[in-house]
C-alpha cells in the first residue's frame, strides 16, 4: 500500500503561501512599518549612565520614531536589576537616552501585604 502525502491545501501556517492563494495580497510587517513611519532618516541614539553607558545605536527609519522610554532588565543569579532610560531628543535624527534616577521606596512599600 502506498502512502499519500497529507493534504497541505487544507491547513496553512502562513496565509498567502500555497498553490491556491497568491502571495501578493499579504503585506509584510516591514512594509507596514515603512508605510506608517513619519521619518525617512535613521535616528542615532546614545545611552548615558547605567549598564548601557556609552552605547550608540542607530534606529532605522522603517521602525518609526524612537521610544520615549527604554527599560533594560539584567537577569542573573540574584534579583533582576531594572534600569530605565528617558529619551531627550536633540533634533529629528539624534537623541540621548539618560538613565532615570532610581526610585527609593519607603519601608512601608517594601513590607509584605497583610
């Protein structure tokens, strides 16, 4: 007895991929991002303070405007360490992410609820 391959036409993991559906009708995520982007130039972003101090990143224009706040989480054997950076725009193409000062919690905030 010969085994027949399963019918792949009934179930598709990705729309627009297969012999019965043209792939032209499905927009790619990069195309959608480019269509909604307001800037056509890449942004140069520098980090100041904390574990990302001195890092320079280039955010491509197709990803849209830089985020106003970036959260960096460092996971290791101990508790997670969270740093937040706030964007200070220098002009339309460059910005600096400044480390946000840590928030001090009062003893009341750190006590267990009960």
